[in-house]
C-alpha cells in the first residue's frame, strides 16, 4: 500500500509538471506497465483529480482543471522559490495579497522539511526590503480580475476614473492590456469618447457594470507596451518635455533609474538618451540632477538656461553662507 501511495504521488507530480504524457512515457517514468498506469489514473480520479485521457496513437493523459486545487508537489528549489515569492508578495500594492500571502506561506512552511525551512528562514531573517518612496494605493484584486477578463474577452469596459486632482469622470473603453511597474498597475485601453488610446492607473478605476458588448481588438498603440506606458507616465503626462544625454551606457542607466524617470535609448557605447517630462523646467532640472548621473542637455535650449539660472542661485547661496561663516560673532564685535 505504501508503494502504491508513493507511486500515485509520483504520478500526480508528473502530471503537474508536464502538459501531456503518453501512457508509455508514464509507464517508463514510473517503472510499471501501461495497464498499471491506467489503474493509477483511475485511482486519482476517485480521489477527485480530473485526469483527462485522449485515445489513439497521439493521445495521452493530462491533468485538467478541477473544482479544488490539488496538493502541489514541489522539489526543493521550487519550494524555496514559492516561499520567497509569497514573502515578497506580502509587500506589494495589491489589496488583500499581503494577508493571503502570509496565510499561504504559513501553510507551506508547516510542511517544509527542516533543511528547506532553514533556507527560507535565513532568507527571511537576513533580507530587508528596500521600498523606494511612498507606497502606492492598494489595488483591489477583484478589479484586476475584472479588467483582465475584459481584456481577454475583448469586452467593452465601463468605469469611473478619478484623476490626480480627485475629479471623477465616466469612461467607456476597449481594454487592451494590463501593465504593471514596480509600484503600480496600469490599463492600456482605447477611449471611445476621446477616440484615442489612454493609460489609466488601476487604483483609480471603479468598474461600473454591466460591461459589453464585444469588440474587435484594435492594433496596439506600440509594439512594446511597457515602454509605451513608461513614456506616458514619465513624459506625455507633463507639460514640459526634455531630452538629455546621460553619460553612462543604457544598461547602467536602466539599472539605476525607475521606469517612471523616463524612457531610455542607446546613443553610443558610453551614453544614452533619456526622454522625460516634468511640470516645468525648474522641476525638470532638479529631476535630471537627482538621477546622480552626469548629463548634457539635448533639448530644449531653455532647459540649459534654466540650469544656468539655478547654478547662479546656488553659487550666490554658497557665497552668502561663506560670508556669514567668516563674519565675527557678537562677542568678537563687542570686544573690539
């Protein structure tokens, strides 16, 4: 009985690891006959696992979707990866994911063997998350699911959208894709009322069903939607635009800058172009300097003048500070 149970677990693991197996392949892997494989498949079905079988020479066995999740059979590296992923998900900006991740992690750690529990424990104990800036507003997982389903089914979507100032508008769109950055989720969609592509922050979206009807998907606004969204949130959304040449290779700049800083493109082996936006040129100059990377302005020329003005202000401030530091104090002036 113990040998049969172990073989059933091994069979279930194989079915989870690969989309489809032929009976002969499973028999070879398990070291049994095809007839035994058929009996074991029947036992799995009796236990509630939906194993689909297709007849013929090209047929095979496949684990189908069921009403309940089957137990996951993971090797050592997979178990550690899942545990670390759950721990990481606990700090992400999706509402409810943190609590769910903690519960799932607790269940996983309960059944981990000691050798793996020690590896996961070490990672948890000696890892500190670096959370840059204020954390984003949490996104309701139900909203994400609603939007993803509408994208998949090519179904028109109706929702209320709250802008940066808090004003709310009603939107009817043809949703295309969800794009996630390190801090936020965005919906790329064709806005029917504005007859143009728009990018919406998902945490500001409140669906207003019923949705529909179905539509024929349009050609995407860009081949690289991640770059399209990055340009939208870093450049197109602002009144002032600029192009600066960063004096480091594009790969290094990408590793040091957030996607929200702007879009990058290689210029030569030692530099790259950053296209970015800001509310005005004063903010733009500070934004570029805060990258901590040496740069030169490509356009507009007005940004160069703004930087000169800021340089003069800073120089004057330094001179005044130096004069104040060298001036005699009250006690010294009184003694004279």
